């Protein structure tokens, strides 16, 4: 071949790489813009309390320089992600800061395609490398860009770790090894789960055929660096008085059982196959039969992909068996790009396989999915942790039978394609996966939008920062319903004047919210550590009546959904005049409600909405005070302004009852002191 031909070939190769690079840049740009636009439709954080914790951590970090949740003590959750999103949340308005923070997540997560492409380009053709980058962007889990979640940084960092680890296995220079150590540190500071990468690299080295002694010599810098990082981490945690694995120390405290661990590890192995679209995981398994014929770079890819997949499945499966109860898919997404690259390698090698090997591999993959108990794996409780399952549920219409048929049928069909399809047909697999995964990603994003809108309507109302708008000073939130804790975190996130949230006996505090548990005195005073609360403003749920003046409410969203929160101006201290049982969050009363007053000196004031012909009875301390027979006469509802005076003797606890034979609404239920005592 002449020098001109050689020069033309080199020039053509450079041109193809330049075009491929531009294509990837275009894909990343489209992903960023598309994800930002989709994220704009998400009105509020959805995954509680994770999103709110990261957001408030970042906000506090930039306000005070402390990695805490306002004034509350909290163990370590993340440093890298709060540092990324905290600036806009601290410096801009709550709404604008939230939008910018989500946009930053869309940028960082979409950038995962760049290291995926560069890594793939060093092993396979530029066309295949572009496909790997596209698959990396098509994953349904990229819908997390519409949320404030560490996945948006964890995902690209793990891709870079895999790339550098594979390169280090081939060329173990000191620079490459130090990069591996730095990346493991960055991933762990993004999410504590990333500490498992300390085990991934040596496992990959062993899988690549490096013996233990040889590995300890060849990768001495890496292992020494790991030791220094782990020691520094432990010293830091001990000096801070925190747990060894930060806020997740409880996950290492025991309570695990072998049988559930094995079962959930098996479930997560199946979910990793499903997450990546069946073929990538199967291709990685089939490559192990061809490992002797692989180049050093290809063996490194296969070793890193396998080691990462194994450790993530083991780690996440064990964790889910004790603390989740379904698949935690989002904790395994980092393995997907490496498996996509394994698929590209397998296809470029001509899709080598035998019927026996393919039956073994595809059969194992199908069995891992057949073992799923769909009533727990596919449901609303699982979707925040497994967005890849949302499209299946939407397509099957939430029918377990249809979900079973769709999953089993789809996997059996994929297995038949893997076994029987000619090589030319298999080359189309990446394109089909891009369409399927990309469509699933849009479906997942729209699902998040719907759920977040419901979250806002039921927990915040039409104005998310209504507390900041109405309160004239620092405000606390008081709640007694154990199901209200997500609304507490939503309110803390959106309202900067809200400085603490307090739970009455029977309620729950999930996560390190500022505040804590409080008690009630016999007279209704709210007591914290033996002292009353001094704030002049308080937010309570609908069932709690504060001794003060109601100045605002969360309001009613489109569709008539009522957020059950009210803002009170207090004496102070914060004191309850009464509690209501039997009232719905929207103010409706089914058959009856009881108002428990701390003093019978208070009269009861009511604004009721009769929604059908019914009989309404009002009781004062167990005695019938008034009975009304209401006829609508063609109206849709009738507004009733009613009052029940104090019941003599006017001392000690008292209660009022409201009973109805039909559906009864309410816009006000209040206890009012006599004029001379106000």
C-alpha cells in the first residue's frame, strides 16, 4: 500500500472520529435541553425525605458553611451533591433555585455519555462507541434529572471510574492508579454507597487474570491509596462523632438474615438484566466463554463490568432485604454503561455463541425475572427506587396478570432472539434498545411529574412558599398524624422561615428534621425538653387547633384538593386549644367528628357545608345541643354558620361532637375564647 493510501486511511479515521465526537456532543446537548424541559414540569420534590435532605444540606452549606440540615444535627449524607446544588438554592428564590438545581443535575447526568464514548472508542469502532453513548443517555433512570437526587452525579462519576479502572488494569501507571483512588473518593463523597468501589477494583484485577501477589505488587499505589482514604474517613467520622458509614450506619448494624439476602440478591440480579434491556447482561456473560481470545483492553472492560455488577447486586440486594422490601434499581444504574460496552464488544466480535451456552445464559436471566413476586416488585411503593419498572406498569395497566405476561413473554422472546437470530439481525439490537429505553425514560419522567403534582396539591397547596408569604417571623410546624411526615419535609424545603418541625406523641419524624418530639401539658401547652415553645407563628395540620389567630391556610389546588395546613399567630407560647378527630384532610366529615377542647370556656364556631339532604346533630359534652334537618332544594350545597356556646361548668377538658346522616364538609372548625379573655 502506498503512502498516499495510508495517509487517506488515517485521514478518514480522523474524520470519522471527529464526526462521531460531534454526534456525541449533539446527543449530550439534546439530552441536557430535553431533560431540563421535562424537569420544568416537576413542581416539587417527590422522593421524601431524600430530595429535601440534599436540598437543605446544600442550602445550609452555602448559608453557614456547615454540612447540616439548618440547625439540626445530622450525620453525613453527601458532600459533592449538596455542594453542586446548594448555591442556587441558597442565593436564588426558592422556585428559581429549585429549577436551576434540577438543571445542574440534567447537565451532570447527561455528561455521563462523554466518558462512556471515550472509553468505548478505545475498544470498539466509533459507530459502536456512539451507540454506547446513546444507550447511556437512554436509560429510564435518567428521569432522576427531574429530581434532586445524587444519582445525577453518581452515574457519570461511576462511568469515569470504570473507564479509568479498565485503563489502569492494562497500563498500571502511578498516575492512573492515583486517578482510581481519587475517583473512588469522589464517588463515596457523593454517596456513601460508593465505598463499595474499593472492592470492585481488586475484584476486577483478579477477574482479569492478575494473581493476588502480582496484583499487590502491580497495583500497590492503588491499594495504599485506598488504605489512606479509608483511614482518613474513619478518623474524620470519629472526630465528628458520627457513624462509620455516615447517616447509613444503621444499615451496617446487623439484623440481616441469610435467606432474605439470597432472595433479594437474586431479585436484583434479575433487575439488572431488565434495567439494561436483557442483551447487554447476556452479552457480558457470553464474553466470558471467549475471554482467552479477547484483547487486553476487552478483558479489562469485561472484568470491570462484571466486578461492578457483582458487587452492586450483592450490596444493594442485601440492603434491600432489610430496609427496602422491593428492588432498589437506582442504586445499580452505575453498572449499565459498562454492560452496554460489553454488548458492543460482543457484537463487534461477531456475536460468538453456541446454542448450549446461550441457553444457559438466557435461561438464567429469564429465571431471575420469573422469580419476582410482582405484587411487591411492581407497585407505587417501588417506583421511586426503580423508575425502569414504571413503563411496564403503565403498559400493563397496573394488572399483575398483564405485568406477568408482559415480563415473561418479553424475556422469552428476547431469549429466542439471542439463541436463534442471525448475526445481522443482532446488530439491530442496540437500536431497538435505544428506542425502548428512551421511550421508557420519557414515560418515567411523565410519571414523576404526575406524582409530584399530586404531592404539591395534597401537602403544600397552590403556593408552595405560602408560609414565607404569610408569616412575619420565624415559624414552627406542629403535627400529630404519623402519615404527615412527607408534608413536613416539603414545607421545610420550600419555606425558609420554617425553622423547626415538632411531632406530637403518635406522629413520626423520618429523617434528621430540625425539631423533634414534643409533649402536651394538661392545658394544651406544647412542651419541648420541659419548656414551652416561644415562637409567635406556628403551622398546624387541620386536626390541631392552636390558641391564637389563624392568619393563612395552605389553600385548595385545582380539582378541589385541600392541603390540610394552617398558619397561626400566637400569644406566645405555642398552645393548643383543641384537637379534632374524624375529620378528613379536605375538611370533610364522614358521619361524625369530635372536637376535644382543653377548656370548656371556649365556644365552638363552625362553617359547615351540607352536600346532600341530611340531618346534622351538634353535641355539647355528650348532650344534644342542636339538631338541624337540611334540605338542599336543588342547590349543590348549603353553607351553615353555626356555634355552640361553652358548656357549664366552664372548667376542665371538654368535647363537642358533630354528627351527620350524609356527606358534610367544613371550611372552619374553631374554638373561640369569650371576648373578655381574648
